C-alpha cells in the first residue's frame, strides 16, 4: 500500500522547534509567556489595521467568547450560516441561545444575503431580534462581505466573523478576520497554519481583547487570593503551542501560495472533464487561500458519475477526500431549529467533494491524484 495522501496535513516550516525550545529553556510552559505575546503581535501585524488578537485554545473557544462579549444570553437567537462545521453553531447552544440557520448562495457557498434578510424580518415579526450573526468564510472563500454587512447594519446586528478557514484570504484587498465586530481564527492541525490545537479572537479594541483574555483564564479577579465575579473558562493558548505558531507565521505566505497552486492544479486537471466544476473566486474582489480545494459534479453531464463514487475510488488508492460540510439544518442535533432559504447548501452537499489540498503535497502526490481521477472519468 502506498503512503496515504491526506486532505490537509500539518506542514512545519523549520523554526517552530526554535521557539518551543526557548520556551522549555525558560520553563515557560504555562498558558502565558513571551511566545503567546509574540504570536499575538505577529497576527496583529499580518492582519493589519487596528486589531487586537487574543490567542486561545481553539477557534471554537474564540467563537464562544465572541458571543459572550457580544452579549448573547440564554433565550437569545443567533443567526448562523448553515453550511459550515458544527463548531460554528455549537457555541450558540453552549450559551442557551437558539441557532437560526440560513442557506448559502451559489457563488461563494456562504451566507446568502437575501435569505439572511428574510430570516431577520421573520424573527423580528415573531418578537425575536437576532442578537448576532455568525458568517463563515467557507474553505477560505470570503463571503459576500459588502452585501452581508449591509443587511446586518440595516438591522443593527453585529457580525461574528468565522475566519477559522480563511487566514490569508482577502476581500477587496482587506484581510479576512478583520470585517466582523469580532472574528475567530483557528490553528487546528489541518488549518493553513497550526499550533497543534489553537485559535484566536480578533477584536477592534484593547478592551475587548482584554475581556477575552480575562474570561479565558478562569475570570480571575485582581486579588491576592482566588476571587471570581464571573464565570470563566480555561481557554488560553499555552506558550508551547504559541511557539509553534510563531514558527508557522514565518511560512504562512508560502503556505497560502502552495494551497493556491493546488487549486490551479485542479482547475487544469478538470478543465476537459464534463460535469466537474472547481470552486473558485467569483470576481477579482475575492482572494481565497484555497484552504481546501473543492469540486462539484453534475451527474447529468458526468455520465452519471457521482462525488461519492469518486471519494470511494480515491479511498481505495489511499487518497483522502471528504464530502462538503453537511448543512447544520440537516444535522440531527440541530434539526428542530429554524431554517431560512432554499436548497443551495443541501445540493452542494450532495454533489460536492473536497480534495487533497495541503501545502506539503509533492509532485509524486499530484501524479497519483491525477492518475486516480483520470481513471475514474474514463
């Protein structure tokens, strides 16, 4: 059996061990220290503008704390893009609030501005003005920032930007992760850069960042003894993980370039294969890091060949691929919550597939992928 080609595996750059060794040498292994501060500064510099970054244990933690800072309470409603990973929606339920799911639009596969406004109007008519909107940059593709934010501004609802998959992506030249009232980043092992496990909250004021850090360190009051006036969480990033992140920041741009190169590889590979569309930017306003390259297969043009059949064939060749995210409104755990829109997300899930996209894939890997895919579409 040949070595497995992974969908998106960690890719070290070389300097990570230096920062981690420095942490060990100074005995800075706790969830604070110079690597945490340095990683936050690195991220702030990269994102640009007036942003403040708090390094946390996961992107999910960032979304959870973001909702708390936005004032979400039990009984509130929060609108969430349906086509996403469950981590976008779970923190809503952590807080005893109700997720209201909204369909995607066909160009970016992200939050549909039309369905979003329909949802807001209907929830208001029912006496429930949504407290926040979670908008996701799916697979690194920026959502329709201008249109989505215009709707949110019209009803004075803050946006919590889920940029977990979009570090290195831009909209109109501005970095994803800086558009929302708050934003979440993820550095999970499969992301464009990793800290093993980790995430960050991006804020637009020092006070919001400090609030996130306070809550992430068990909400300990300023006192010589352990005193707590609020519920806190164990969500701060460790100095060890932040050391990995500092090394990864040195190779972030090259990782983006490599992921985009994999996207172009698939564009070329599928150029003459009927029925296959490669997910790509709709206009030059959008710049995706192409964290994951994805395709859809129209079975009416592909001689009946399906995305699931391709996934199974790749699996036999020890090549990992994955269906697109199953929409949240179709998930058993969220089936009873409100949903607005049509069937765009559902149709994408039925006909879509994510393909190996890692920044560390080799020419030999690409050859194996090419041979397997061409054999499938013969």
